[in-house]
């Protein structure tokens, strides 16, 4: 069951440019977490900005009751978050939303994470490995300094292939299927998970369709309530549908066969 | 300490309600707050037929507030009665239904469908939704239409009827008087203020619906003024809201003339607010020597 909790900030530091990792201690919340879910956090006690912000669970250590959050400073809320200090309290609500499903029997899984889209995939990778799954992770960023999750991904025993826009590491180019065609032609992928820019995920959705591979994606949207009460984070699962799904409650994770990405 | 309120015939265990559209159908927040402890849960605006709502983006944060253009997405009154109401009744939640129609006849028809349903304490008439092309606001800006809608609904039901007034008018007191003439049992005010935002990179309005409704602390002074005005001119209990995020805000509303208050956007910030407010209010009342919330209502009027 999700809860409200004042979590204690253990660390909060800039990793590179506008990318930060915050670690919090949240005994009530941590034990409830599943990969792909999110925390709805308040970045300041004042009135501006007013609303909570959804942040993916980047990593969770249930034994130590610790949760890590990976975030990019993009606006007022995340800028205030970046200013918070160890020892301070963070007002969190969660875990919320529908997370990733984990295979019942061990599979070869492909994880495709673009930029901060890697945020929900690290904890997923950890849980997948615990379940004995074999992982190939495709990790795409602008330049190699943004590969914040790389060490942890390798430490849990996943095979990682990198793409950078500037060619500073791995393949040079965007994280799209053609760039990895050679690598993928030798793999027997059984399930795909992805998070990142929607235009990128759309190409992977097409690739998965052609190769008859099932999978899941995690979507992002501005949210107000986070629990399906305000109906603010609506989108159509398919353009010609009449009704809308809510990212916070029906998602943020959706099966590839549930929606048409744009 | 007496916190009970009689809001035009609706007995509230405490004077804090949660506002329509911000609390779903009452159970979405149940992991965080027990809805049966809240003074009243005003459920999402419901229409005769299901409505898909507006295309996104539907919400946008603004300084100390937010814009929304949900467009009254709801499953229709039949689904509400069949699927949601029984669960609320089982938990003994004080439910106020919120309805919006496309015509005076549709408001009346919905009122007749609610009549006799066990578990509904009252009807809030949404004649002030700024986000739909038909229904809502066009019924709330002309005094004569307001009178007719309220009278038509009153004919169909014995439930207390609470028109929800729009702040997007030049003379709120005239609208409130018309609602009283139509037979309203109480008044709910205010709904959101019309607003918009523009994305300078796309050079387009942010909201899918172009216009939205502004809510949150940014509108509190407007809400207070309108309630203060209406309290002077109309002899009906007021359910006051608009920007309440703490007990001090709430106390201001009581002093301006609200008999009870509603929390909307504040729920998104703190889902437990509706009950936490009570503690702050009680403490203030104790310290200042008040024994009943009714003593505070309209006390700021000289
Ligand atoms: C996301 C959202 C949805 C709303 N939906 C409705 C609705 O369906 N019916 C209605 O009468 N008011 C609706 N409102 C208005 C609120 O009930 C309330 O009157 C308004 O937001 C002002 O109060 P606040 O500043 O406390 O939010 C909605 C407000 C928001 C923010």
C-alpha cells in the first residue's frame, strides 16, 4: 500500500551538468516498491511551485530502506530539489502507478534506455537479474559523461551496449534499431522494456512488432494528483480511441500491444 | 468543540469538504485518507452520458496555482450510480453529487435520477465549468437562466440543491440572488477562473483546449471577496473554496461568510489536508475562546 512519508535525504549530488542523483531513507515506502512505479514528491514546502512531481524509482534497496532517484534539472521544481541537503526531509507519496511486469520464467530481455529514460530501468534490471533473467541493455546518451547507471548495470551482471550522439563512447548515433542491427541479429530477445523519448520508443515498438517480441514501455506526463483522481495526465492509447488512459493510474508502464506511440 | 454544520439541510460531521473533480469518485485517495471522515466528498462532475473529456495537455502549473481543462471526463450518471455510489455508501461516506447538463431539461432529468438514491446527501449543480463547450458555464452567467436551472432541479428532487457559481461574471451577487430565488438550499463558490498559458517554443497555447480554469492559492483573494460580497446580500449558507491549502486559509473563508469550506487543488499537494486542517482550526478556536465553528461564520463583517 502506498503511503505519505517524510523521507530523510542521505545524499543529493550533481553527477554531470544538470543530472542529479538523490538517495533517501524511506522505511515505509521502500518496502512497497516495484520497478516502474514512481514517487510523487514535493520539492518545497511553499506555494510555488505548488504541485508534486513524479520521479521514477531509480534504485531501491529494501533491506536498507533506501531509494535512489535520478533526475534532470529542467524547471523550478527540480532546481529546488537540487538545492536540498543531506539530513533534510523530503515529502514523498508512493509508490504509485502500475510498474513493469516481471517474466514468470527466466528470459532474455532487452532494455532500451535513452538519457534519463534509464531512470526506471536500473531498478528493473536489478529485479530481472534477481529472477535469473539474462539482460542486454542498450544505453543511449549525448556523451559518455551521462552514462550514470553504467557501473551499477554492469555490477548486477547485465551486458551493456552504448550509443552516444557525439561518439565519445560505444556506437556513434541515436538509440534506434538500425544502429544495433548487427548486435541484435545475433540475439534471441524474448521481451523488450523501454523508456526514453517517445519518438525513440516508437521505433523500438515497430522493431518489436516486426520481430514478434512482446514488451513494455514507461511514459512520462505532467501530473497533478498521481492517483487517478484529477484525470489530468490523460492521453489516448491509440489515436482513434474515444476515451483516454491516465498515465498515473493506468501506467506509467504500458504493454506495447496496449498503445500506439507517437 | 462543535464542528458540525448544517449546510442547507445537509448535516456535515465537520465543515471541510473536498471539491468536485479533485477527489475522483471518493476512493482514489483511500490509501492516504479515510473518505468517511471528511465532512463531505463532492464527487467528480457527472453528466447524463459518458464524456471522454478534452485532448491533452489538460493541466499546467502556474505560479501558486494550476490551470486545468479536463473537459468533464466522466462515465455518465448511470455508471456512477451503479458502480461508484454503492462503494461509497458501504463506507458511509457523506457524498454530494455534482452534475452538469447540456440543457435545463437534462439537469432536471439527472436530479430525478438522483432522487431517492440512498447515500447521496445533496446535489451540487455545476453551472460553472469553463472547460466544456456545452453545459456548465453558459448556465451560470445569466441570472434568469440560473434561476430556471435551480427551479427545474428543485422540482425533481427533495435533496438539498447547491448551485456552484462561476467567478467569471461581472456581478456575482446577482447570480447568487437568482439562485436563491430558484430555491437553492446553499451556494457553492467559487469554481475556477478562466485562464490560459502559451508555450513560447511551440508558439501555441499550452492546453489542448486552449483555455482552462485557474485554481489554487492564486485565486484565494478573489474567492474570499466574492464570498464576502454574497454573504452580505444573500441569506443562504455558503460552501466556500478556492485556493485553500492550510487552516489559516480556511479560517479566512469562515470569517468572510462561508458555513463550510471545500478543498480542491490542495488535495494534490497534501492528500490528508481535509482532516489536517481541522486540527489547526480547532487549536485556533480553543486558543481564541470559540466553542462552535458557527461563531466564526461571517465574523469579519463589521
Ligand atoms: C483538475 C480539476 C478538475 C475539476 N473538475 C471539476 C468538476 O468536474 N466539477 C466542478 O464543479 N468543479 C471542478 N473543479 C473545480 C474545483 O472543484 C474547485 O471549485 C476549484 O478548483 C477551486 O478550488 P481550489 O482552488 O481549492 O482548487 C476542478 C478543479 C480542478 C483543479
